[in-house]
């Protein structure tokens, strides 16, 4: 049992008590007996047993927050990549060991049961996973918090490969339900979309705009308890499911029109049907905007209900409520809160706007201008006509401030305007987020610096002190304790427990970094994890790999700026060197990829095809004697990452300098003893500072060098012509050598590199290739590699999400912990 605050549980936590609880849930919740129960039944019963304890603490937590009228932070995010909750829930409830013993006595084990859980895949990548880590840390630090998002019926998509091509299938994670969520129909709320704005007289004889007509949607909340580790605090994540206010049109049914009778229900439920509809089409864009408004409108009404329970004066709202916007997806909440105060509660504009701008804080996650959300004015006019009026008024008042600060400066007005002028006017959601928030933070030191200097320099000048940095972090509970039990056990044996809540304690491992015995133990753990991953690779895709080889891992969203194709060019260069010199002395390598490309992102999907086609060819080539293997594991998700991360030797973090905001995969891999090869981008800069230059492989251009090259005029063809090896491998991809059955299918990638190359792959190739030679030499020196791996694990304390959330709480939200 984990140590905890004064709290008396009514549940027997002993092994006999937990066995009885599991069997009771099997019998009374699932109507099964021990003879007929399937593995899934046992998993459900065990999960419900853990949930019983968690819910008991959740009720106590909410009682404590209500009793103290605590200030809460509300984390608004369109993504929460929660993964599986089974192991984490057992650890956080403090009953992992007891449950393991109880299951063993019943002829079962936790490892078998946890495979029965389907990933709660309510996110796309790092943004959603960060949100999940933050929820874990908020509860662990006893900070009153609620997460808000959408209860998607389908996750991003399930990925398969057919002839090397990505194929997207529905990710129906809810097909068999989940034991972790609690539906709260009593807190359902109704919101409006579409319609028009009419000017009418109010009850005081004033001419006011009123939003009328349109369509009503019902939001039904589902709560997922979020237990803290080593504490009794249990916060929750509230996800909204969309439904029609009227389930069934009896009049239409009686006329014989069954389809018409349920049409409204089907249309309404579409809103929470799928994560991120393809927004290449106008209907996709509309649905995405409706999704964003739906979840923030439901959430704000929910926050109002909770606030009014304990408070009367709206002036106190920012003293009790802090709302963190996770990127621009929830930015429409700024306008909705203003509308509620101004339109529905009759508050004067100045007072309403003052409260709004003291409530919201905004986290920026990207430096890519094309990734900053914009919506067309005509689309806004159709979906949210009243909000568009309010945005124009916000912008008018904002530009008056700009004029007062810089009289007659038309350029600054154009740059700072929330409305982008053009053939079609666009609403810039990032600009709205900056103007409507009291804090804007980046997610790594370099990212924040570039945010202020390059993306928003005029805003930084206009609002001095508003921009700040909060370097991202990861929860050590999931990304070491739960995902790497062998290493967790070794660490606790060597330096004791407590590091799970204070990751800086891992510094205690440094004194053993040169100890040959500890090096052997540490690398034996790594080898055992690699054996496990090799088994998964063989089972899933039929490729045999050598656990003694260097496991070179790149797992993240497939995007040009993350440069999986730079990795591919190096693989081809190595392959070519081996073919031309069979005696070449290199360490055997297994290159492991896992990633999903956005359905409408053609070049990213082409890169997936290229990696798969090249891999198929290399893996079958007997001439290289298994010294190179290329593996692309399909359907990347949290549970798969939890198996790859502990087994990685080398972590590929090779984004173009200045393009990756932070990255968190780099932190997870380094924490588990993988060495990083990376550019000075995002959090790599701070990882180097922490682990030391001697324990990381840095390559590629710096931000300054990238800027200078682009300013001078980057000509990828010059690099292509100047480097014989580079030219050979690029041409090799562009030929039909690897795709004889699909001639020309990789030509897009080849042409992009030679004639466009927006992310400077060819410019960084030689430096990257040279760094890999240093990796090869280090890996052959086993004591040196072991020491470097240990030092990476030992020095990752800064990158705990507990540190990140502690800084958010003290420096942005002004939030105090509440002990339960």
C-alpha cells in the first residue's frame, strides 16, 4: 500500500478482501461464476474492484473541494490520449501488489488481464498524451482539477498496412464498454448552434441582439476518475457525448417515416462520433468547429453550475476558476464565456471582458504557421453567428488599443488583428487566444523563445510579461513504474522508493554509473525488455529480430518536420555501404518505426509506404546477414509505446531545428535508458543540458543556421548534387527498385526532397550520418554505453510532469493543493 493522508476506507484492502471483492463483482456486476468467466470477465471484475476504492476516494475528494470552496483549474483539451487505465489504476490505488497476489491465488495474472483492455484512444499524439500526464500529476499533487473533452465513440483511427500502404479503419474502442467511466445524465446540458441573430427589445427597453433559431444539442457527461499516486486525491475527466434533445419524432414515425423519425438523433450524435474529422472538406471543417464549440459550451455551463453552488458574486469567478486552453482547439470558449456573461446575464461589456481575461490561460503547442487554426468568416457566420459578432467587437476594441500604443501603424494592426484580411476573411484562433488570456506559455525553453521572437513578437511587445515558459513533462508513474517494471524494481532496490513522486531522486543512480555490476544489471533489464519486444514484433508482423542488436527507435506522429524520411535515407545509406563492402564493421541494428499519418496527408502516407517497401527488401536480403532490420509496427498507440519505450537503445529526435515545440517521446525514451540522437530542437536542448553533452548525440543545424540558410535561399538540389552517397539513395527511392509492382509510387517523395525539401532533410543528412557513426562506436563499447544509458535515466528528474504542473499551479493558476 502507498502511504496516504488520513483517510479511512470501508473496503478491505487485504489479499483475501480483494479476492472476495473481485469475485463479488464477477457474480453481481457481471452475472458470471468462476467456472464460466472469460479472461475479459476477470479483467472487468478486477477493474471494478479497483474502481470501487477509487470512487470511494473520489467522493471524499469532491466533498473536500466543496467544503473548502477550493479554486479549481479546468483543463480544456480536444484530446486526451489516456491509453489503458488498468495498471495505472492499481498503482495509484496502492493495491498493485495485493491484486497481483489475489489473482495469482485464483490462477490468474495481471499481465494477461491487462491485455484485455482496449486503449482509450481519445487523442492523436503528443498533445493528447500530455493532457493525460497532466491529469495524473494534478491528482498526485492534490490540486483541485477537472479535465474537459469529448466522449468520442471512435478514436483517431485503427491503422493497418496493405502492401505497405496505410489503411484507416474505425477505432471502435467503446464497442464493449469500459469499466472506468460513470455516466452523469443528471448533469446533461443543452447548447445551440446555427440560427441567426435578431435585434429585439429587452425587458428594460434596450435594443439588444438575440441568437435565435438553429439547432439544439444535448451534451451528456461521462466521468473518468483520475487517481493520484501516493495520495487520496481523485479528480476526474468529464467527457461530453452529443445527443438529440428529442430521441424520437413520433409524429414522423406515425406517418411511416422511420428514417425521418431518427434523423435528428443521428445528426446530433455525429458531433461526438469521431476524433478529428477530415477537414479537407467544407462539411469536415463545419463538423470540427461544431465539435469545438459543443464541448466548451457544455463545459462552461457545468463550471457555472459548480461555481454558483458555493459563490454568489461573479467578480469572484477568476478567484475560483482558472481555465487552461490546451492549444487553440478550445479557444472559442473565450467568446462563449463573454457571451454568457454579456448576453445571458446582462453584464456590461467591460466587466464581462475583465472577468474573461482573468480566467483563461493559453498553451501554444506549435511554431508551424500552417498549424495555427483559422476559420473562415462565412463558416463562423453559419455555425456561430452571435460569436462572430462578438469576435468583431473584441477585435475592434483590441485594435483601438493597438492604435493607442502605435498610432497610425497599419502594419502592426494587420499583424495583430484577430481577423486576417484576404479573399476570404479568416478568424485567427491563436490571436484570439493571446488577446483573451492572461497567460500564454510555450512548452520548452527554445519554443517559448521562438514564440516571442518569431511567431508573436508584436504580441510580446504589446503584452509584456504575458508570455512564459513551462517545459513539458511526463508522468513517471506510467512511463517508468508501470511500463518498465523490471527497471522500476532495480531502481527501488538500489536507491529505495519515493522517486515515483520525486523524480529528482533518480540522481542517486549516478554513483553507480561506473559500477560494472550495476551496469550489468541495468543492461540485463534492457535486454529482457528487448526480448519481449522481439516477441511482439514476431507475433504482430512475422519479422525475427536479434535482441542483441542496437534497437534504433523513432515512434511519433508521421509528419515531414519530424523527418522519418531523414532516418530512411540513412538506413538506405547503411544498406548500400554493406552491399558495397560486405566486411564493413558495424553493430547490427534494428530500426523500429511506429506512427500514424493524417488521412489527408499524402506525402506522410508516401513516407510510410517508402519505409515499409525498403524494409521488406532489406529484411529479405540474405547478403547483409541480418545486420540490418527495418520494422514498422502498425497502429501506434499508448499501450504499444509502453512496450517499445523500455526496449529502445537509441531515441530518434531529429525534427528540423525550430519546428518541434517540445516533444515528450524524447523524455520517455531517455528516462528508460535510451540514448538520444537529435537536433537542438524543442526539449532536446534542455535534455542535453541535464544529461550532459557526453551522454547525447547532437546533429544537424541549429535554429540560427536554419534561419540563415532559408534566408539565403535554400536549394536542396545543390546538396543533392554535392553528395554522391546522398544522391544515390535519393535516386534509389525515386526509382522503381523497391516498388516494382507499383511503378512511380515513391516518386512524390523523391521529387519533394530534390526540388522542395521544406524541412531541410538533405541539408542535415551528412551531419546526421556522421553522428550515427559515433553512435555505432559507442554501442560497441559496452561499458561506455551502459554508463551513458544509466546517466540518462538518472538525470531526467526535470522532465517529470509533476514539476511542470507545480509551475503551472504556482506561476499561472495560483492554485493551492487540498489534502483529502
